[in-house]
């Protein structure tokens, strides 16, 4: 039990800017229980949901969406967005695998990285404004759970390419971690949003598996940048999926399962 609690605490230290403290002992525990990522996502989603619930009662949807984005960046930091930028630079480099890897590792952001990050932010913002206020809090929780589970999916089906925290996660994540994490994530998403929640989760997993293929094709393996990029892409895909479902009358207002 102590190992699980240490892993969960380290998950917040590893994935967020919340000052819980982190150590190599904690990282080792987290790598043994990486399937706990969706629980961290659920906790973050609850915070986002609370903020969204408060904001949508007083301010226009566009302003509420912008402020929720600020909270997401504040709590998650920019490491994952930086990973997406580096990943975008590498993917958009039309040259050899070695030069693609070099472009990804370059400390300066290129046009490809800017485009990838801007598109992800626009997708999230547009989705936050499109999802009805009544469904937005649940959508935020489901999306964050799905994003964190997507990181497990990326790591479980990838081969590590270089040293770093991303490599540690990729090396220590296997298919059993993916399945356990998926069960945890499905339980949360299904309990909160029924079939639409499961659909959003699956859409995010497909995006993660697609990034595995993209990473393998462009770099010959996976890096920490791809690991972080998956979080940003999967969150955007999850929220876009939620927006589409609600727009077509298949959202939480229709299929939300409430056991009370």
C-alpha cells in the first residue's frame, strides 16, 4: 500500500506542477505502478471541472474557455507542450531519420513545432467553447483521464530511442500496464459519462497509437518528446470528440448514467 501511495504522489510530481515533492525512490515506485496515471488525470480533471463550473455561471463561454486553458497550463506546466513542439519539429523535417532526430532535439523551436502547438491549443479552445456548459465539467474530467491513459498507451507500444525520463517510462511500461490503466480509465469515464465517455476514451487511445506509428516511422522509436506530445494531442482529441458527441445529441445530457 505504501508503494502505491508513493507512486500516486509521485505521479502528481511527475505529471503536474503541484509541489508534492519527488525523488528517485518515488519515480521508481511510479514506474512500477504507471497504470495509476488515469487517477492523476481524474484529480486534475476535477480541478478543471470546478473552475469551469464556477466560470460558466458568470462569464461568456469564450472567456471561460480561455481561463480554463490558463488553469491547465498552470497545473500541467509546459513540459508536455514543449514535447509536442519538439515532436512537431522532428516530424515536419523532410530529411533523413538522423536529421529528424536532430531537429527534434534542437533547443530552438521551429515552424513545425509552432504549428503543432497552435493547432492543439485551438482544438482545445474550440472544443471548450462548443461543449454545453452543463456537460463541460464532466468532459474535462473524462478528457484528462483519457489523456493520461494515452501516455501509457504510447509508452506500452513504443520502443525507447534515447535517455531521459521519457525513456524510463517507455522502458518500464508494458501491455499489462496499458490494460490495467485502460480498465481504470474506462471505469472512471463510464461511470461519469456512460457510453459517450467510453467513446471519448477510445478516440484518445487511437490517437496515441497513431503517434506510436508516426514516431516509429519518423524517428525509428519513441522519445520523451513523443510521450509528452501524446498527452497534448490526446487531450485535444478527447475534447473534440466530446464536442462532436454533444453537438449530435449523443452527449452527457442524453446518456449520462447517474446511480443516485
